[in-house]
């Protein structure tokens, strides 16, 4: 068992070169900031690879975790931007005092801790209970979709506490450090890329570990795994929780770098979009998912700048095409291509398209 | 007074109920019998609504004398067009995904995006509505305080008729027998000389056609825009799952329960909190009865 | 009886009113190889399903080493020392033979244990030994999905061996095997039955005669007859059920 296949190694190296050298050296601040935005979704994508690609758990509600991470970070940023005043949107909707649960978010470290803990904890409790009941597959997907919808409705409805449909925006600084200048955006970009590689590393470690094998086994034959003495619900919940944690990080980075968070990023549409990033890149490939997020994000920006009406045609068509004909995404295609070149029949885990139950 | 409000309230719930049941029947057939989750079902409903709109338009311009009966024609057209469209979809790509239910969800969601954009390009982003048929305007004064709009009565009747029709089709005809045979044992049915491909296509088309009827009914209580389907899709899923996928009666009862709960809660709470309450309630119920309310205990 | 490992008493389960297993009593000794036979629908597989926790009984007790298995979930039963092989071979097609066996190794079954798992020499040796036992020593790197039907049956038995269960439940382990594979499997069973108890379902009487210590005949969810193969075959009720006379 090698640590990385040749294709994967190439993927990681080329990605590192792009993100650390090519993009920062060639792109103007506006474009580089767009890349940051795509990378937020790449973080989510790595988690989706774990949960969906390996664990067979399709969540149509990753926006819940992305959004929670984003809103938690936004609360901190908003409080700091407002200084001693009440945040502006609260004033507009005539909320008179700061709600008690906003108070702790004056503290940056509490905020970070909450981003790491709250979404993951929620994901774990929810998914463990549901998986323990043997609810899975499409039912779980619908439950997550319904929850994403619920949270959106709640965020829009509670305007005085959440900023309503407009979300929370107008951030200035983190502990006195101005985050709006081009210079600091560049610094944030590099922090983000490092974070992304760390997350990719963790994901790759999980996949290569015994736990990764068990996830595949669960995806293919969950009942058998139980009879090998595993509490499968716990393993699935773990994969889902890690996915939620990565999504929350993505959301937090989004607030920080894009400068706003809105209920649309939580909802069903955004959640399903996050799935397509992974579907395009390859649900079994971490590096593929990151490329998927970059490519689809880039395509989205191109289309909405040039042919906004065509975007949905393209996006929907891409979705259908990829899911039907390229179930393992670009990574799967490249894998098969290189396998054929070497004259091998099968290569690694990444070449099992048809039988994947998901 | 409060009794009157209660009765009116129930009737408000009933128009939501008709849409949900017609939508959910189609979904339940496609999901329960074929295991296909069709995320574009809402857009098929919108298709039915747009077909109704076009038929109304044609009648208004060319056959104004027949405007009184255009609705019947429109309902049939809505059914036929979505039926045919469903057939094409099944042959076009759904059939490649039978072994991959989660992928079907994603692919059909992609389809829903394409359709939404298509409606926007063809009909515009604005809402369109159909003229109300004369004999359906007005209301039936049940008592002093209770007025029930005739069009509501009409759609309730239509929904019951369609539901009975579906029941008859599935359980009393040879064609229904064939569908059930194929869904229970594909290989055996094939061996017994049933053209399983054809049955699959028919089943999916029937489910789609029902969405088309739901769309036609929808035009009588609201205006249509490209995102109309999105409003109902998740609710319809919840109805199907809540009722138990394999049970038509379950679909009917859970459609009624959810529509009533929703409108009642909307009356008591704000709209958004009602939605939240319903969704959470359904999740809790499903937690305790994961196979829906009407599932039988079967040997695995 | 000190050397009873499994005691089933009053076991009953019904599906929609149909009693698949009806007030069944059964007791298995340590180191015994028991074969359960019976016509289709006699409740053989359902019995194994209940012992290993796949199906929950409506009434009755299943005592295994002083624990009541009816109160445990599948993975707890497995951890208690019961291994189950299913009728249709169920192995992990996307994993190699080696990985299939490794996953079945009975330690590091927790989330974090498996996350930081390292294959030690001891585990490697065990995997190779088991692979040797099940005639798959040359297929360690092969994906399980492309093994032959018989090899998959062996692999699943090997996965149980990795767990080192005190009680093995085998559902038709030679179904779909060639004559030669059957002989090899009989050898395999003779070897692995040393030091553990096995309950095995089988239709092939030739094969049963070769391996069984004792035979239990089920009919309509109840025990019809029990004893050595010869005793059972002479039992008038058994003849009636099998030949319909």
C-alpha cells in the first residue's frame, strides 16, 4: 500500500504550485479574492468526499454547517465592527439590547472555539441518532435538506437577531487588524491555503487509515460490517461530523474573506451546489474535490459576468452529465485514462464506478 | 364565530392539501415503485401550470365562446404533456441511474435547474395567471358566516377523482398488476414476458403526469412563476416520507395532516415559525417511525 | 451442564402473523459442530438471524456464555464471540482480500482505534495464516469483487476466523461450489472446528454426513428431530416431512 498514487501526487503538487505560486503572482487582488471564495467551498468539498464518497452519506444540507460557521464568525466580526454600538441591523429592526447569546462573541478565541465545536457537535448528535435508527440513504438526504430549509427560514424570519434575508455584513477588523485592505486579503489568502492543505492532509490520512477502509466497507455492505463487530452508526456519524467541521471552517473563512454571510448560503440550493463541486472533481478524490470547487466556481463567475441567463442551463446540464456519465468525476476519468495507458485493468479505489451504491 | 373561522381555516388547508396530495401521489409512485427520487417533480408541476396557462391563452384568443370549458381541456393537456415529457426523461437518463438512488436525486436536481431557466427564458420571470372560469367564481354559502369558494370545492372533487383513478389503475387493472410485478421482481417479470423497460417508462410518465395535473390545479389558486415548483417539492417529499413510501392511503392521510397543520400553525404563529415547527415535527415523528406512518413490518 | 455454550429457549418470531420460528429450544455444546437441516421455510436462516442479532425475536431467550443475546445489538453480539457467515457470500467487493481480513481483526474497532491503527507483525502473521487456511494465500492483493463464488465463501469464513469467535454460524457455506471446492471446505471446517463451536445450515446430505457431529432437523419453526445423522435419517417424522408421505 503506497501512501499516494502517482496521479494523486501529481494532483497535490500541481495544486500546491497553483495556489502558492501561480495565482498569487499572476492574479489581481479582485481575482485572487474570488479564488479565496472558491476555496471556502473547497474546504466543504473535502468533507463531502469523506462523508459521501467514502461513507456513502449524502447530505443535502452542508449549508447548515457552512452557514453556522459563517454566522458564528460574522457575529464576532460584526461586534468588533460595531464597537460599543449595537450592530446596525439590530437597530433597524428595533432590537434594543444585544441578546445574551451574542455576548460571548466579543471574544475571538471563544468564537474560534464555537466554530470548531458547535456545528460538529450538532452534526454528531443528529447523525448518530439518525444512523442508530438505521435511517440512511435518500431519507437522510431529505432530512438534511429539510433542516437546511428550516434554518434558512429561521434566519430570514428572526431579522432582529440574524440580519434577516440580507444577512450580516460590513466587517472591518479582527482584533484591531484591518481585514479590508488588499494587503491583508493577501495574507488571509495564504492563511486560507495553508488551512486548506491541512484539512486535505487530515482527510487523506482518514481515508488511508483503517477507518477509511471501514467506511468503504460500510458504504458497500453496512450489515456485514456490523457483524464484524463495528458500531457502524458511530463510524458514519464520525465521517459526517468531520464533514460538518470542514464545512464550518469553510463558512468561517467565507465571512472573513468575502465579508458577508447570508441565508442563501445556508439553503438547499447552496447546499446542493456544494455537492456538485465534489461530483465534478470526483467524489473519491480529495484533491479532485478542490479542483472541482475551483473549476465550477470559476465557471460560475465567468458565466455570471458574461452570460448570466446561460449559467443555470450550463450548471444543470453539467450536473446531469457528470452524475450520469462520470460518477467519479474528473479524477475518475484521469485515473482510468492513466490506468489504460499503463495497461492495467483497475487502479486503486478510484476506479469502481458502477457499483458505488451512492 | 370561532367555529366559522375554524371551518374556513380547514378549507384553506384543503387547497394546500389538494396540491400536496397530487404532487405526492406522483412522487410516491415514482419513489415507492421505482425507488427514484425525482427532485424535478416540482418543475413538472410548473410545466403543467404553464401548459394550462397556454391553453387558456389559446382559448381566449381563438375560441372565446368555449372559455367556460377550457379548464377540462387544459387539465387533460397538462397531464398529457407532462406524461410525454416524463417518458422522454425516463428513457433519456433516469433509466441509467436505477441502481444509484442518491445520484438520481442529484441528476434530477440538475434537471430542475435547467427547467427553471427554460421557463424563465420562455415565459419570463414574472408570475402568470389564468382567467378564472365564470361558473367557478363565487362561493357556496354554507351558513351565515361560512363561505366556501366554488373553485376550492372543484379542486377537492378533482383530487379525490384523480386519487381514485390512480388507485384503480394500480390495483384493478392488468397494467397496474404489471407495474407491481416489475417493481417486486424485475428479473422474474422479464422472464414472464413483461417488457420491463416499457413498464418503467410508463410508471415514471404516470408519476410525471400527476404532477402536471397538480400544476393545472395550482393555476386555480395561485399564479405561476419559474420557481413555483420549488415551493412545493420539499413539502411533497415530506408528505411521501411521512406517509410511508409504499402506501397510497398513507400519502393521502399525511398530505391532509401536513396541510392542515401548516395552515393552522400559520394562522397561530408567523409563517416562518409554522414552517419550522412542521419540519421539526416531521423529523421527530420520522425518528420514531423511520418507515413512515403506514409501513408494515416485513421480513427482510 | 457446564459445557453448553449456547442455550436457546422458547424462541419465537412472527412476521405479520406468520410464525417463522415457534417456541424453539436448542442447545449447543462447546466444540460441537452442529448441522441444522430442514425443508425450505423451516426457519433455519431465521434462527441464525436471531442468534446473531439481525432479527429481533418476539419471545424467548438466547443465552451465550451467560449473556442474553436478545438484548444486545449486532456488533455487541459479534464482540461477545459470535461470528456469522451469510447465505449469499457478503464480502467487501471494493477492498482487497487482505483488507477484508484486516477489517475483521477483532481489535481497534472504535473510531479512534481504527483511525490510528497500524498493521503490526502479529496482525500480518495472523492474516497470512488465515489466508493460508482458506486457500487464498496467493490472492491477498486481489479485489474481493473479482474472486470466484467459492473463493468469496472462503473469504467470508476467513473473515470470521480473524475474529476468532467461540461460536460460528455458517449459512450454506458450500452452496455453489464445485466438488473439489466442497472437499476443501470440508477439510477447512474440520480444521477450524477445533476449539470452537459451529452451527451450520446445509442442504447437501452427503456433505452433512461428512462433517456433522449432531444434526438438528427443523420443520415449521420447531425442532422435529435431533441426534446423529443415522438416528435422524431413521426418524419416521423426518422421513415424512422430507418425502411428503
